[in-house]
């Protein structure tokens, strides 16, 4: 596979591997995955492989092969590059002359040749000055002095430097390299401008012989500036090949050893020997051929200890190469001087062969051989290493997560739903036991709440009875007078009026009983709703409780009304028949008394009003109002020790004045001074019967009819229905849970408080699986 084909192939593989890495990192970001047993080593390997893989992929996509030209300051790096290009282009002086990284790109056509200058931004320039100020405080006196000098120069030329920053990126076209030498020198080596530069990029066809090669010429590692050290470290980790331009010294200086360390440690996928070339330069400064040869042998031994083979090391002189090829380099010497010196050092007499002894041609050939025959295999080795680190780590992560989470998001949701339902079911089982206990304690018959509710119901009943009795239509003065007037032809007849009035009152009372039943039904419904409200609280306010306990409000009230009316009719109707339908002593009343029979005794058993005359109903039915107002008759019927009638019974209503006055007149057997037609006496009799009916409704019929028990039974029925095992509330509460009832959610365990199903883990796992399958198909 040639280089171009390999570049395309591995660029695609790296892109696919980086997709795998991206999906794996996305998966690792999830909190659910963080809890799994994924080792820091797996994560670290995945992350570390990413950046070099991305850089290499971009280089391959752009067809670039990066060769870093590194070395100490004044080691001759720029001169070496000039010799390689065959042009005295980059500044190479005795003084420090490289402040800015220069990148040299190969382009196939002369028309594409150009110089691009990229100045620093204001922020980068500020950071650069900060680095220099920190370096000025360095214990390394040489580095500190360089920093002080640079800061002084920056201060002197601040205006010019800011102009360079403001002018921004510039491009200079050229046909011959010599045309941009001045501009390149200005931006790379002139301290009045170079401090403001980020980098310079030279695009030339003079590198076309080495297709896609990019030379990087950076400031020396011993410049002292942290920025230059970092740039060298990054470049050595990322580049495809390294050319170390070594001074004529045999032993590696400390900073040269750092270069070797950076190159070895920065790239875990290739050995340093796989990509390092050494150019031992400046041999024209050696004193003799013997010294040169001795030093050369020692140098080879030194590099052998670093496992760098001899074929990767070339000796020579870039300066001599330029001079012997016609360039005027005063610091090297004249053509004749340089030729003579090289002839004496190499033992070669022919000028053409001496030119080749400068080492540049030999190094070019060796690098060309490397490019033609080695770099494709090394690219495979490097890419395979990167891809394996990514893929193996990602696959381990995939397998770890897949052991817990399904890959299918829908399946994950189903599984989580099932788990949640099981957890909810277990929680509900325990919670329901507490609810049962709470409901039983709260609504038990005889407890404080139950007693209070019965008292309130009785009070409402008593108030309703008094209100309804006082509001009987035929009892009102105007209506009563109409009845009296209707039977006053030719004169008022008290007996006839009594019968007609009682007929009207009997109808009113029966209607009243129906209305009482209806009102009581509404009262009981409200009490039932209050109970349901309490039960709803047990289920966190769920409105489904009422729907399930009382399906239809109107129907429920009708049923209550019917039941209450039935209870009323059982005992209220007989009393109404006895007291209202016929006057005292009438055949109607006697017949009603015979028909009722034992029911009177039942009512007597429940009477609690405290009036002896009403302790048994029959005596009052027989004697009427006299039993309340005639002291003698009271003693004869009830016994000698009986006291006066209850004031509440005969004197506490709107009709009491006339009734009491008439009753007392009758008791004294005196003719009434008013209404000699017996009207007042008749009214007193009927009103007394109405008051006794009211009294019995409150103090006898309420208990006899079983209203308290009925109400308690109705409420108990609601409670029992609520607690009925066959009426499980699990579904209702589950609906409240799924609908996000906030009251319920606050009680649930944290795992059940959210409805966001963790399908994201499965979704990302699935994407990682797809990416792993994709790379498996091409790798």
C-alpha cells in the first residue's frame, strides 16, 4: 500500500475510531454509568488516545507529513533548513535570530507559493509578556537575562508590535524564495516585529520532492521561555519524524536530552528510533580529520546507547553546503576556504564529491528512503496502536455497561418500568398497612371524631325540626285565619275549625317530614363528603376516591333521602297521626291510637325529653294540653309528686302567648274573657299538640328511628368500602404516581420520584455498539 492510499485508509479508520471514542465518552458522562465498575485506567487510555488520533487524522486528511527540526539555539537549525531548501532564506546569524515558529509546506505548483504571517492576538501577546516576566524571575540566570532583554525590547518597540497585531494575518505571494526573504526575516528574526508573531507559514514547491512534507522550525529549546518548551514538547509528541540538528559536541546537552525525552515519551505508539534522524552538524569547525573521525565514533556510541542506529545519523555541515552551492555565508567562510577545509576533513579531493560530504544530500536520501519504504509501515503501527487503545477500551466499557443496561432503549424503558412497578408495589404494600391502621383509628365508631360528628348531626337535626315546625304554612297567622274564615259561615265554629286546621297541618307535617328527610340526606351527604375528603388525604388527595365510593351524587342523595324518609315514617307518622290528625277526645284520635298499638311503647322507650307528661305518649294523647297546664289533672294522671310542665315545652315559641293564656283559662274552668267562641282554647290545644310533636321529634323519634346508627352505618360503609380488600387502591395510587402527584412523590423513595426513564444510557450504549461494529467491519 503506497503512502497516499495508506493515508486515506487510515484517516478513515481513525475517524471511525474517534467516533467510537466520542460515543464511549458520551456514555461515560452519564451518572448511571459512573456507578459501574469502569476503571480509571480504561477511562484514561480512552481519553489520552483521542488528541493524538485527531491530530494524526487531520494531517492524513490534509496529506501532511510533519518533520520537526529541533535543536538548541544556534545549533544551526535554520541553516539546515536553508540547506535543505537550497536557499539562504531563514535568518541564520551568530546572535539569537529565531523568535517565531516557522512551518514550511510543500506545494506542487509554483503558483501556490506564498508566505502567510499570523500575529498573536492581544490576549496571546499579554500571556506572552506574562511568561517572560515569570522567566525573568527564574533562578536560571541565562534564561532570566534573555527574558529581561526581551521585555526591554518589547517596551522599546511596543507601538510597532501593536501595529503588527492590529494588521492581522497577511499573505505574500512569490515565484522565487529569495523574494520573501526580507519579509520572512522581519517576522521571524527581527525583534522589533517577531515578538508579536504567532507563527509564519511558508508554502513552496522546493519541497515537492518530498510529497506532503511540512518542516517545523521552532525557537531553540534552551531559549528559556516556557512557551517554546511547550511548543517543542507538543510538536515532538505529534510529528511524524524528527530531525535533531546537534551541535558539534559529542555529549548531549541537558536540553538536548529533554528533546530526546519528549520524543520518546510523547508518542506511546512509536519508538524514538522509529522516527528520529540526527544531523551532527558544523563538522567544518572540527580541527582535523582524525579528531573528526574519533569524535564521530564516540558520537555513534552515545546514540547507540539511546538505541538510535547508525543509519539514522548523518554528519555534515549545512553552512558549508550553502557556501559550496554558491551562497555567500560570511560566518562560514569563502568558497575556497570552505572547500579546502572540507577536503582536509573528509580526505576527498574532487569538489563535486566534497559537496556531497556536507551531509545534506545524504540525509535527504535517507529521509527519502524512509518516506518511500518505512513511513507506511510505521503509520500502520501507529494507527493500529491508537485505534486498539480506543477500541479495546471502548469495548470493555461497552461490555461493562451492557451487562447492566440493555442496548435497546425501548427494552430499557420496559425493564425500568417493570423494576419501578415492582419497587412501587412493595412500597405500596407496606404503606397500605399504615393507611388501614390510620383509617380504622380515625373513623372507628365511638372515637372522638365519630362522637363529634354524631353530636353535630343531631344539632343540625334539632335546628331543622324547629325551623320546619315554626315554618309550617298552615301554622302561620295569615294562613290559619284563612282556614278559620272558611268555616265561619254563619258563625265561627271552633270544633269545625279545629278539624279543618288539623287536616291542613297534617298535610304540612307530612310534607315537612319529607323535607326533613331530604335536608338530613344533604347533611349526611356533606358529612359523607367530609369523610371522603379525609380518605382522599390518605391517598394524597386522589379524586378517584370519591368516584369509587360515590359514583353518582344525585343517586346517592336520593338513596339517603329514601332511607331517612322510611325511618321517619316508621315512627314519626304514628305520632303525627296521634297528635295532629284528630282533636283530643275525637274518634279519629282513638282509632289512630288503636291502630298504632305497640309502636307507642317503642317510642316511649326512646323518649329522653324529661317531661313526665310525655314519658308515655298515651296519657298525653288522651288528655292533651291539660296534662301540661292543669296542675290537678297532672297530679291525678301522673302522680302527686309531679312538678310543673317544662317551660320549654309550652312557652318558647312564637305562638306561646295565646296558647298559654288559653290553657290557663281552661284549667281554671272559667269562661274565656275574649273570643267566647272557643277560638283561643282550640288554638292552644292544637299548638300544644304541635309543640309536643316537635318535642317528640327531637327527644324521641330521633333515637327511635335510629338516625344516629343509620348515619354511623353509612359512614362506616364508606370506611369499610374504602378498606375492602376486593377494592384495591394500588391502581389508583399508581395512577397518582404516574401523573406526578407532588404530595405522593414526596413520600416515595428517591428512585421512584422521577418519571424520566433512563433510556439515555441504553441509547448511548446502542450508538457505541453501532460504532464498534462499524470499525470492526473495516479494521
